C-alpha cells in the first residue's frame, strides 16, 4: 500500500498561510497566480487540478471563474486551512491530500488542465511529477507551472546594493550545480524549508521527455513601486519566477496499427 511521505509544510502551515496572498503587490505568490490565471484564460466549465495548492488561493480564484477544481497538496494542515478559507469565500473546491510524485488518488485522464504555482522546487523527483501530471491530463490538456526562476534564484544568490541601499544587481554565484539548497536567511521560506535547484535545461528537457510540447515561457517581474526591500526592488528588473506553458501531446500511433 502506498504511503504518503512526510509533509514539511505541516510544521509552518499557519505561518505560510498568513503570507500566501495574491493581493500584495510585492508578493511572488500573487505574481505567479496572476500569470497562471492569465495563461489559463477562459476555463469555465473545465476540470482543472491545482497541484501543490497550499492554502488554496489559486484554487479559489479558479472556482470563482466557474471551474471544477481539485486542489492537491501533501500538507494535511494546509488543506484544513484551504477548506476553511474556501467555505468563507463561498466557492466549491474539492481538496485531496496526495503526493505530486504519484497522484494515486486521481484517475487517469481526469483533467483538462493542471496548474502548479511555486511548488515544484519543494519536490525531489521532478520526472515523477511530470509523469504523474501526464497521466491525469487528457490528451491536449494544458500543464502550466510557475517556479522560482532557476537562472536567478538558487544557492548563494543575493542582491548587490549601492551606498544608499538601492538595488544594483542580482548576484548568481552558482547555477550549473543542481541539488538541494537552503537560504542563509533563516526567517525566509527557503531558509526554513530549502528547495531543489535545477537548471532551465533540466526543467524543459524532462518536460519534453514526459510527452509534453512546449507552448511558451513567461518571465514576469514585480510591478514598479516604492520598495524599501532591495530584493523586491530587484525583482522589478530581474524576473524572480519562470512560468512554463505546456501541452500533453497525444500518443503517436504505433507503426502498423
């Protein structure tokens, strides 16, 4: 019998949920959600999976557009919060506790689209996630995901500021070496939980190997504003996230059949 792995987010569920909002102008969560919703377009009446849904901000936004939504997350505590917030919002979302690397609770070909916002960096086996998503999507189904930009966010990255504390440049000391990393800033999410760094090549080549076709890439930046945080100011100039839009290609018929 398949057993779910331990959910790291259970330990910080309340703290994370308090910070996960689409409304804050300087929020990467909001930037990712807005970009994914724009890519999704009019999906009213469709079956959509919000993979790594967390406290449900993206799932609720989709449900408000008339989408039949299933939110999937490994953290049972985050799903409790998601269900409460969804009830308060007066929309309908089905939440399922499952591992994105397997999706054993979901039937094959169940969805027209799978959206995944800032979750793949938390998952160790990227190829397994891609395979699971391909299985639950219908042929021609969309898979769009947002990740911390692999070229600009990762081990040792930092911002360089001038004498007045204003953003000058983004420092990227290590890109090519993949693996788990943890931020040196202990109060941040990546300081608490770390992340799995992968190159752009790995993200895209494994996606293609899993039977997806690439529709496009988006590198959104935060809107200009009077930021006191040099990191947020830098994210106006250097894209903090990468959004990938892909499609599950129909299987090619075997020769002779």
